C-alpha cells in the first residue's frame, strides 16, 4: 500500500506488524502517531544530520544504526554528505513516514546544524543515573542545577532522554564553537561536582562512580549525537524524549508517563516547551564564565 503524505507517495509494507506487541502498537499505528508528532519534531530535524536506529522486528528485536541513506531510497528524500556519510535530513512528514515504515524507532541528531558545523546551538548537560539510582535521584540533581543556574540568570530547559536520564539545555544561539562550549561545559561539570560531591560525579569509569549521578559534559561534541526532542524510544512503554516544565519535575513526573499513546494529548495541551530554543528568545550570554576562566 502507499500513503499519500505531503504530495509524495510513501510505500508502506507490513502495516499490521506489531512494533510494540505488549502495547498493541502496529506499524500503521506508529505511522499515524509520527505524523501527529511531525509539526513538533520537524523543527529540530530539518537542518540536522540524522542517525536513526532501526528495529525491523519491533522494539525487542535486534537493532542497527543507520547514518547512510539506504540504496534504492526514494529520490525525494533530502540528504547531506558529511565525513563520507550521506545523511538523511528529515524535512517533512513524508520523510518521517518513510523512516517509520523502515521501523526507525529512534531519531538522534547532532548538537549543531549542518550549516554551522562548528557551533552547537545549545550547551547540553547529560545527567545519567549510576547503578542503584532511580529517576528520583536524577530529578533531585536536575532541580539543584536548575536552581543554581537561576541564581546566575542562566536560562535552562529540560527534557527526558526517554529512558533513565535527563538532559539540560542552555540555549546560546550558536555563539560559541565546540572548543569554547566544551570549556564552559567542563567548568559547570567541575563546579557542580565540587559543590555537591555526595550527589554528582564526572568520573568516566562506571565502576568508580558509586551511587552518584554522572554529569556527562563530554557528550556535547562535533559528530556526537543526542536523542531528538519528541523522538520515540525503543522502550517497553514506548516512551518519548519529551521536553518538560520544571514544575512537572518538582511534582514527580517520570519518563514512563509520556509515551506514544498519550504524547498527542500532551502536545495539544502544552505545545512545544522547547520552542524558545528555536526562536532565540532565551539565548544566554556566557561570556562572563569565559572571563572567569581566563
């Protein structure tokens, strides 16, 4: 069968195939939800090189990363060549639906647009729980960091990874190159690690972290990726990497609470909570930190 999306015919194979058997989500259901997500997800993918993770036999099956566009793909799919890989660019719902038919269940993007390859659009702190920690531990640290950033008049936004962690964004509008952004991120990592040594670690060795939250400042780098806002995740509860309100964290929201089955209702109610990252209205000047470092 073919699906007419944005004037393009998207071939659909095995529409009744269960991608989340435990939840009864078939491929055709997944495509419908992706098209609902399109207006919210596309602004974050339209200028980013896509790394998709495909699960041909559903979220419990084997998966593989896809950077290069497959051979014999439709000619209307936009791509961009970078480091010998012909990356797909998700610019419209037709591309999104085509990827959904390929059982791409996760969409990962770089920290920069391909037109500004050396400049991340936001600084990002990746907060990952260590063994034995719960999401409540992640929430506690995220709120501590949020409050401290507020005292410095630094705007910050938060989203779930869709799995076990949280990701904090400080929009900077591509002002700093990766080397400079890394210095700022490293400053924050050491600052918070030293201020809250019983809660936060920057230890890269998993076995040496104990029960402290890992503040990953190294992930934000050219060529590395992060889960896209509003991307599905291949979890048993079909979670979505969703931007949050800080008050929701205070009230105890959990990644399991935001899934493919309810994301549409949430978006109709709250809209895109990351919109300020797109319009530049909340960009933060961090030159004062660079002056401190110098």
